[in-house]
């Protein structure tokens, strides 16, 4: 899990955003699910809301233009010191710049791009305002994980673009809960991106059959909750879908879900850090 850090650190996820067909319905769903408050986002982004936790923006909800039928996904933004240079690296490393870089009022300079296997992500050069780094506070994004066909090519891509260190890992179930497991329960084809020796994101290769229904390769954001069972019940009550039972792993208890528009996301109660020995 990522821990809270002071200010935006280059190469680390710093914000998540989702573009929805029905922004009002999305506001109701996530507001009731996580207790988020909302404020108007930058006007130049069209219908857009900042979701707030403890007075800080931790996620963004935008409205798609009428007639667009793209799959709805949560998109992570990685912090960068220079959005233009990072976008150039995206292109040089086989990715596809899609939007920007562009200045977004006080927020800074942002861009959207796709990695070589099509997953969309953002880059954010912070201005006066910036998102709250991932943390374990309830309602906040605590982890993001790329669900993709295979990890080797895209992990190299992200390591070159953001100067992160990709480390293959075998763990007791990738946090997204998909893929196959061997007799020990350890999943295959899982890479963790590290920055300054701190895990910041996961990459899970699941093959084409393991991708979320109706989606290609995409990032899945996990939000911290106090009680995954209770939060999962709220998802169902609010019109979302829970994908399986709550699972237990060394990093905490988690469950996967989709919102009413089909965007995959997760709920996790992070494990308490082990006490230091003495």
C-alpha cells in the first residue's frame, strides 16, 4: 500500500479521476458510499467535481459528452515535475499521448495517455493546488493496480516513463482478485512498481480472458474503508455490483466491485502495520 507523503512526489500516483455518462448519479453513488463532499472543479474541464476528504481533493468525477459510449474506468494520475517532458517519454517508449499537456487553472499542467497495451493513465505537474497523496484514511484511494494482458512490457514502459523500479512478486492473491493461482495461493505475473523503495502501484497480467468484462486493459483503484463487508452491502444497495466475497490477505481485507456504470474499483481495509520488535 502507498503511504501518505508530504506533497506530490514525481513517479507516484497522486490523484484518480473517472469520466461518467451520468455525473449526477455518480455523485450520489460515491458520495453515499464513501461520505465524500464535493466542490466544483476547473470550469475548463466541463461538468467536473472534486471529491473531498478532510478538505482536500482526493478524486475527480467528470461528465462525458453526450453520445460517447466509452467504458467507464478510474484513471490514476502520476505526479511529474515536467508534464511536457513526461509526455514526450510516453511517446518515445511506445505509449500514445491522448490529451494535453494542458494548463488546468491552479491545478497545474496535466495530460492523458495510453500505455502500449491501451490502459489510460494521467500525468500531473502540480501547480498551486494538487491532489492528496494516496493514504489509508477512509474514503481515500489507497492503492491502484493495472489489470492488463501481461506485465513484462508495460512494467518496463512505466519504469522508463516515471523512473519507477518494477519488481516481480509472488503474493497471496493480487489485490484485484483475478487471475490464476498455484497450490500455495500465490498469483502469477504480478509486478509492483517501487519509487524510493516504496511500493506505489501494482501491475497484474491476467491474459485476455482475465480482463474486466467490457473493458480492455485498465487501472483499478482501491479505496480505504473501515469495514469491507458493510461497504460492499452499501455498493449493492446503491446500485453497484459486488464481485465475490471479501478476501483476506497480508495487506488487509478487500473486495472488488463495479459502480452502476460498470467502472471497476475496490474496497480495502488496510492491515495494521506490524509493531516494531524490541
